[in-house]
């Protein structure tokens, strides 16, 4: 039997959620790599399109872009050099969801996740089953590994060492000694310097990029999508948070939506997107809701900054009334000695812009 206290707190949450007036404005937010995604999604919202169609069309830009190495075509591969993609979608008005994980050879995995939602009696398809489903619907199969990603993968393999400092993927013991940078140049003579610097950086700092995109239309309808190539150099079959409903993405038409980018393992352990939406249901602002989820991640490490410093994770939240936030564990990441502040993309009808994320902890360059 439900206790009076639990019933009261449940009804207080319902009251807080129903007190939210739906925004009458179109609004799209996304991770920082989503300026173009927000713009395309906004065009679709303005022409009266559905919120899920809008965000999926938006992130398709990243899925096609070889320069976004965290999503779709050109995404960094797993440890075997194979690109494996994950994605999820949620549609607020119909309260439906779909997702795919560990998909090889299909770049538009957000569309595939939407198709799982629309055309199956399931929520999630993985691996070979997801690819067979894609084939049945005529998706094009292609090699998603670009030359630049292949170079980064080879450089990563060459950077590994056994306990004796040896690696079979480097020159033999009998090779003349040389500096790592000269070795790279000799091995990839055609590669531009800039690619080699990029490859070395990615080998040392495996990214967990991803794009999350959330949209609210003038009727107050909300949807979201998250799509990714996941953690670079992961074990084959590793699934991150992006396709996990409640972790990488969650939408509740009564409350709002949330999503995540960054180290998925941390997010899965706090069911981040669901936690954020529940926090908003109970009356928190998007900013408070995201910071609370980040505190739970910090708590999992006993708030030990030395360990927390080794990763980053970002949340995005959009409330039904149009309030929104982007939030990160850290104020920024260090790239070549410089602090790159964490930001997220917003489009509220005029043009896409970047706004700063709120953060839990601050690091210095
Ligand atoms: N957040 C993306 C991943 O960890 O796979």
C-alpha cells in the first residue's frame, strides 16, 4: 500500500510538473558540435515539422560530416579499427523511444533508431540484428572509417606498450633508433603535419564526443536524439550511454528533455538524463537538475578530484516552459596547454549561438 508521505511527495511532483506552462516558442539546444544541427532543426520547426523529425535531420549533418570524429562517418573506431555507432531517439508527443547500439557500416544511426521506434515492437536493436534491420529498410552500407581516422587509429596502436616497453606495431628491434615524431612522418609520408598532430592528440586523449539535440516547438511538444561513435579505441561491442534510454537521452512530454555527451560509463551509473528530468519534475530548474546529476557522478568517486580530473561529462536540459541549460563536470578541457571552455549550442529562432555551460569544478590551463 502506498504511504501517505509517498503519495504526498508524488502528488507534489505532479503539481510541480503541471504548473509548468508550455513554452509557445520554438527552441533547439545541442552539444557544442551542433550549431548546424540546431539551425536545420529550427528550419523544420518553423515550417511546422515534427520535433523528432527536426532533431534527427539536424544530427544527420554530423553523421555525414567526416570532420566530426565523434559521430557517424569519420567517427573514431574501436580497438580493431572498426567504427561502431550508437544512437537513441525519444518522441514526447507519443511517448515512444527507439535505439540502436554497436552498429557497423550504417552512418545514419539516428534514423535507424527512429525506425526501430516506429516500425518494430521493440525499443533497442544491437549489432548484427540492427544491421539486418537496416538492410531490410534499404539503408546504404559503407565503410565509415576515413583515412584521417585510420591514421589516428594506427598512431594509437603504435603508442601502446607492453610491460617491457615493446609494441609489435612499431619498427622491429633491429630498426635504427628515431624520435616518435620522425617515425610517424616516415610511416605516413603523405599525411599532412596537421593530421599527424591530430592523430597523436587523439591517441593520447581518446575522445567521447557525441551529439545530443533536444527540441521544443510552439505547441509545447518535445523530442530528443543522441548519436555517437562512442569512446575512441573502445573494446569491440562496448556500448556507451548514448543509446541507453534514461542515460544518454530522456524525454517526458509533461516535464522536458535531457541528454548527455562525454564519458558514458559515468552517466550510465547515475541514469543521468532520467535523473535530470525527474529533478525538473520535482521543481528544479534545468541548471539545478544538471548540477545535481553531476554531483552524483562526483559522489561515485568520493569527490576525489584527482580521479574526476581524468574525464569529463556534459548534460543538456530543456524544460517544457522553455528554460534550458548546459552543464559540465569541469569548466573546460585542456588542448595543447590551453583551456577550452565548455559550451553548448542554442537556437531560439534567430540563429544558432554557443552559450557557456555551468560547471561543477574548475581546472586551470
Ligand atoms: N557519451 C558517449 C559514449 O560514452 O559513448
